[in-house]
C-alpha cells in the first residue's frame, strides 16, 4: 500500500478516485473556527452596536476571542493545501467564478477590521501601559499606541464612534464570511448532501450559537480562574441568546433535511441508508440528541423555573459546552458525511482519520486549541475584564 | 499552418507561466471530442494500463485518469452489480493494486445482461471544476480540453469535489490535482490519446469535431449518442453509445 494516502473502505459502488478522501478533518475544523469568529463577534455587537448593557462584561472578551480565532482560521486551510507556498495565487490571480477565490479578500478585510476594532477598544489600556511599563513590554505598548496618548473625553468620544462604525460594518462582514463558507458547500451540485440553498443560513445560525456558547464557557471559566462572581444578568442574556438562535438553527436544519428527503432526487435511497446507518451515532445521538436536544431542554427548564445562582451557572455552562460539541459534530457530518456518500449514488465510504500527520486528528486538535492558547496570552496583554469609565 | 502560441486565456493576463508554444499547432483550428462505444468494449483494460504508463499515473487502484466499470444484471435482480479496479475482489484477482483485471466472479451466476463502460474526464463545455478553481490553475482550452497547470495549482481539491463524474484525483507525489487530458501532449502532435491507440476493438473514438470526416464526427453522426449526467448542466463532451439508464 502506498503510504502517501489512505484508501477508504466502501460498500456498493463508488468511483475509484473517490476512495481517497479529498477534504479531511482539517476542513471540518476550518468552518468550525470561522463560525466561532462570527458567533463571538455577534455577542460583542449586542453590546457595541445594540447597546445591550447586560453583555458589557463579555463584550471585550468576545472581541478578543473573535480576533484570536480569526488569526488561526487560515491555518487548517494552509495545512490542507498541497502547495501552501502557492496559497497567495488565489489572491494575486483570483479566478472570479470561484466561490473560494473571495476567501483571501473577505478574510483579510475582516481580520483588519477586527484588529482595528480591538485596537480602539483596548487603546486606553495600551496608552496606560505605554506610560507605565518599562523595558520590552513598555516598548511593545508604545509601538502599539502608534504615538497617540490622548485619552481625553473628546478623544474617547472619537474612539467610540470608530468602534461603533467598525462593529456595524463587522456584522455583515463576519456573517458574510461565514455564510460564504456555507455557500462553498451548498453551491456544489455534485453532492446531493451538500447541494442546498439553505446551507449558508444553516452555517450562519450554527455559527452564532457556537460563538455564544463559546463565550459562555470562556466567561464562566475566566470568572472561576479570576475568582470573581459570574454576572448573572449577563449569563442569562447569553443563555437566552443561545436558546433563541438554537431554535432557529434546529428549524433550519430540519427544513433542509425535510426538503432533501421530500425532493427525493436521484441517490436519495443511498442518503437514507446512510442516515439510518452510519449517521445514527454522529448525527442522531451526538449532534441532535446530546448536543442539541439535551442543552435545549436544560436551558428551557432553567428559564421556565427561573433558576438562578450556582445551579444556573453550572447548567448554562454545561449546556453551552454541549452546544459547542454539537456544532463541531454538525461540521463533521456536513464535511465528512458529504464525502462518505458516493457521487455515484450507489455506494457509501467510511472515513478513518489518521492520528498523526499533516491532516491527522492531532493536527486538527492543535488547530482548534491554538486560538485559546493565543487568547490566554492576549488576555494578559489586553485584559478584557476592566470596565472603568474610560473603557469604551 | 501558422505557428501560434498556446496560451491559456485564464492566465494570459494574470501571471502564471504559460505552457510552451507547440510548433505548428493552432488551437483555434480544432475542437476535440471523444466517443465511447460500450457495445464494443471487452473489458481488457489495456486502455487503463496504457494511460497509467503514458501519463505516469500512480500504479494503484485508487488513482485513475481513465477506468472501466462493469455492469452485470443477474437473473432475478432489478439493479445491476457494478465494480471496477478498486474492488477488493478484482485487486485479488489481479495479483496486486498495480495490475488491472476483472475477476471472473460471475462464472457460476445466471447473467441476464452485462457490459463494460469506459470512463474518463468529460472535458465539459461548462466544467464545474474550472468554475470553482480559486486560482485559475484549471482552465478550458480553445480546442475544448480541460487542463490543469501543475505549476500553479495550490492543491485545495475544490475541483475534485465539484466534478460529478469522479474524474479528478489528488496526485500525492506532485501535491496537485490530476485528471485525464485526452493526452494533450499527443493530440497536439497529431497522435491519438494513448487509450484510444491501444484499444483492440475500437471502443474508444477520438477526433476533431470541426472536421466532419473525423472518426468522432462520424461516430456522433451515425449513432444516437448519450452523455453522462446531462442534468448537471456541465455539457459533457464524451459521447456514449450502448449504455443503460443505470450507468452512473
């Protein structure tokens, strides 16, 4: 056996070239990360744009989280490419008919926007540290301040205007970026499992719930680590947001699957065989049962009974953790599931991910972990917890 | 004939190194087409072997620029049994993944109908693979062939996903996508694609659609032909004779 690739076992008839999986676990991780970017930004915008004061305790953490995830987003793609050194070809000579050609521009634009918004938000801290700190760290903050030390009320008003404008532009930018990821899959007519007009919307709503869930987990964990009480109105607000968007997501996924079955186009028999067989555990049990239905029931119960205190914190955090898992499974079931159903419509394949190697499970775990390692460093440099009067 | 440089349109104004000009070849004067007469194919697989050697395709059972499918209808069954070279039974019968042979697995069964279907890239008029390529490394030539610039491909495999025919694969040695070129290096020198040349029964037909007397023009004119998955909108350019509705 050639060691350069791993051939997948199959049943029925699949095209010979299909036996080597084109998009591996790294392409599962890629939309997962972009989803976290968009979702975390949504939480930040609820405060920055819509002025919802209850989200203030997490607004800056959300923005920093979004940036950390965004900085890692290109990594799974670069690891996946056969020639990562040619990656910029798509930007230098974009093939305008390709949905993928826009990625470099969309991601670049959004990353700059995020960096700018973070800069404005953390500018008071940067200026304070630039004036206080000495040595390399002092240099770091002084360079980052770009020579602007003005923290007067007028300057802060000006900053707030910029933050608002960037946050407003960021909403379509963040959601457009993730909706486009859904379009990359939904627009492919070669696979019935992917080919759906609803795919961008499903990706978008699942992104929002994954980002909100991530913020819940990060906020609760950070409060524990910093030994400060959790702001319950803020947590409740995020729980309501999660609950509401979960309803939308489940509804959209349900409608998408119903229309796939109802249309009953060629190959539907094999899709149903897949759904009733290999997909039972990853979809019905893990994604839908454990990851979606269970947290939805827990959240509904807590909202209905008006539960508060430590039980609320534990219940919401556990639900959020399960939702994070569900969205990861959703990405898996889309990306891997689509490829396990053969293009022939007459066979099924079975993906066994490698553990080691460029496209192995360990690489994927490293990519998913990287934003949080980065975040743990960033919160030390730019503490998102401070809410003094000068913080925008 | 005037010498005209073959420069892919997608790259001419952009950047990648254009392929070298082919002396004496003007791609505006040709439009290539391919025919398959499935009633003639005997499943000898000389075409598969020739293609692998001619184009340096990995000698295994999972990478093919062209392959042959076998459709067997057994008595009492309403769906055909389909297999090809990646089937473990065929690999075992061949002796290795680098040899290609159909196992005589139905010798004791009551076969109602059976036939072979050679498959290859359809060099579509509206190729989905070209549409999705983010860099333009895969492109449609003036003479109707879909090619890949291996020096410009980034290896994202979006095109592999987009092809409804499973005609594309990832070349692990070069780390780029790969597929049938109708032996572009041969046809631009007046030769036949390797698979067509070695076919002992004339099941593969190739020629210039602009030439009314070419084998492909006559094949299309004299037969009622069919293309695979016409509903895809890709407008494929491999014309089939003698296949059933169950052919995938």
